[in-house]
């Protein structure tokens, strides 16, 4: 079946611009996660949704980062007033259920802030 | 101490050899452990999950878990050049009851030489 999809795959933004990154999880997957991966590092947790509820946003780096999943399916990660340090790959993952089960990653969005 | 630690490598093995990748984690009550493979420029791909002490085999891959030693490893038998990638260890650390998010090591770069 179809895996996790993300769009756009690449995004170049000028510093100060707002960006929106989209994630479409595997059909039927209740849980959705956003991670940030810097070059040469493992992914780092940003936020977690179970259906439409955002249960953990402790990993969001600042209040410029905002995520939503209004209908419990597609999710959007929004970054306001982008800064150069926001340049990274943003990965979305989904899981049939949240706790302890396998997470499957999408292809990621590579964000470059110039 | 970092929460999930891996030898960053690079680890170089000849084709046909056994590659051994190691990972230690900090939280004694962690329950779920995963190995992801990440090719350069691609997103992490789940290759193994393990939840109980002992060995779990899937084709050429064997995951080994020792909760008492807080150690998880991945063995790749009959290594192929196509196995050349970064291998990420991921753990559902149970700190603060958040046993849903994955904490990753920095990854071990494996090169299999023809």
C-alpha cells in the first residue's frame, strides 16, 4: 500500500518567510510524528498527534513552530519567520498506534533558509 | 551520558562478511527498540524491531537485545555493497512516561567493500 507522503520535497525560503510542510500518513494510522534531522545527526522528535489531538509538542524548538492535524489525517508543520538554524530535513512518521510500535517515515522535506 | 549512543564509524567490512552494529541506551525501563537504515539523501527505513531479550532474525539481519546491559545490536550476515548506508538505532525511552517518541543515536556509517 501507499506509504507516508510529504510535500514539498524541497523548500528554499528566505529568512523571515513562513513555510508550511505537509504530511499524509499511511491510511488507518492513528499516530503521527514530526522529527527534525540535521546533517550527520539522527532525527530528533518535534511533536506527536494521536488522531487530531496533539499530545506532545515538547520538541518544537520555539513558538515559531506550529503543527496541526485537524481531521486526524493530514498534518501540517508550519514555521513562521524562518531562520537559518531552521535549515534541516523535516521527517514525518506514522504508526498504527502510538506506544512502542513501529513508525514508518516519509521521504522528508529538505528546508533551506537563505 | 547521551540517551542513545552508537559508534559513529565508519565501519568498513568486505563483501560477504558479518557486520556488527552496536547501540547502548540510558533508560533501564525502555521496552521497544528499532533499527533503521538510511541511505544518503533518503529517509530512514525500518528494518528491524525487537521488544524482548534475546535474538530476532529476519533474513540476513539479526537483532540482539540485552535489557540488563542496556544494549542492542544488529548483525548483518553476508554483507552486500547495497547494505552500505547509515544504520540508526532508535529507542522508545520511557522517560516521563513518553513511551511513544523515538530517541535516535547519531547512526553508524557502514561501508561494504566489493
